[in-house]
C-alpha cells in the first residue's frame, strides 16, 4: 500500500548532504516496512546514488523487473526525452495483474520541467496500488504537476557526498566481494594508505570509484589483500591523462580543445589546486626531456633522469618538440611565478591557472606575453 510523504518545498535550496541522507533514510525505511509512496522523484547531481536507489526501489516494488530479458506485466519503463506521454498516462491508470502493485519507471524524459496536463490528470486519479518513479535531472517546482506529485509522493535528492562519505565509500567498496560461483563472501585485507591512493587516482565520482573498486577486487581475489602497489598497477590516472591532452592542445594552439578539456577536468570535481601542480610538473618534465634531447642522451637515460616510465617517453618527446627549449624554460618560470602568487594570497589558484593557460595559448598564436 502506498503512503504519503510530506510536501517538498518549492524553493530551490543549496545542495546539502543532509538532504541526501534524508532521501536514503526514507527509501531504506520504506523498503524495510514494505510501505511505499505512490510517486517518487529522484534527482540531483550524484548519478551513482540516484541509480543505486532507483534500483533498490524497483527491486523492492517489482522484483527482478530490471533483469535482462525480464517480461513483467506489472512493470513499464520509459527512457529519454521522446517518450509517449499518453502511453505513460495509460500505464499509470492500469491496475496491476495478479499482483499487489504495478510500477511505471520514467527516466530522463524532461516531463517534470514544465506543465503537462495529460500526466497531471493521470497522476491525480491513479489507482492506489500503482507506483510511479521519475528519474529526472530537471524538476520545475512551481507547476500544478509538481504539486499533484507531492500530494502523493516523495522528492528524493542526491547531491555530491562529503569528504568523509567518499572515504567511507571507498573502504566499503574495497572491503568485500562475493564469489560469483559459490556465493561466498570474501573480505580483503587493505594496506594502510590504499584508500587515499585510490581516491587520488580515481577522483570523486562514486560510479567510477565503484567500477574501479570492482576491477581491483577481481585482480586481488585470490590473494585477498589489496596493496598500494596493486592500486598503482591497476588504476589509470585520468587526471594526469587529461592534463597531458590539454597541454598537447596548448602546444598546437588549439584553443577550443583546451577549453573543452579544462571544462572536463572541472567536471571531474578537481579544483585548480589539484590541477595547477600537475600542469607545472608536466612542463618541468617537458623542459627536462628537451634538455636531454639537446644533450643527445639516450631514451633510457632521459627516462631515468626525468623519472618517468620509458614506455611513455615517446609521448613526452613528441610534445616537447612543440616548443623550443627556451620556450619551455620560460613556461617553467611562468608556472613558478603564478604558483608563488596564489600560494601567497596575491591571487586565487583558479585565476592563476586560467591566466597561465591563456598566456600559453597567446604565445602559440604569436602574441607576446
């Protein structure tokens, strides 16, 4: 039987971890009691939690409905912004067949971004045995449709987690696994420093953290221990890789690609304080590689002198040749000057980083800096 939940405020609030915790607690409580709201809205910027709790709700209300090949007469799923509103309305109005509940799942439709009389009418008169779940990135809270939903439903918002939440999530994700053949639960011994190293290499996105954790556990399954060496061997460095590509685009004067890659770095939830030191270190490496080439050093000598894997040296060599050695020395000086400014409160790290990128692009476009 569906239950009502308190109406959500229509005023948009600043993202608050307490909102996420309340949303998780509500779902957990309803699943435990077997009493669900008639309508759910799942939204927010933490896609992993949204997907996790969507699956939990669906599996509790309509078990196995999301399994591949499942054919459940009491479950309908609509995805994308080109859905048939009339079909959704019809499903919402249809009584369950030989089951206590019927579930309709609507994802990424955009239907809650404005008024919709067909949907509003269907939701107002839906049978109490039916449940509807909306998973939407945009929800307009000033419409009659939203008001109708909240008279019967629950608004669940999932925002980016706090630092301590991320660390706890990493530990939980790495701690145990299940043997796919025997069903046996396996626990791993985790070396000190592993969660911190794992986080530094993967970032903040929970979905990516979960995926990478599964890869690590699969590799370490037999020995049942996870070390820092395992993490270093298995996890790629998306931050460094992205910065390498951005510096490559700077070297060719491709401003559009630089802007896109810089935006992508910010979307990885990395701050300028994270990015600037790696950019500076990268150009220091290019300067050293350039010096090694000028001194006719062998590849192994350059790699050993610079401290990089010989396998990747050719990439650095190619990029260093986008500049003269004098230019790389000047860039290194620029990096140190901007670093001094933001570390001594004369500017912000973000301003320093963006000014550095702009100056380097201007130089490649033959504008003096």
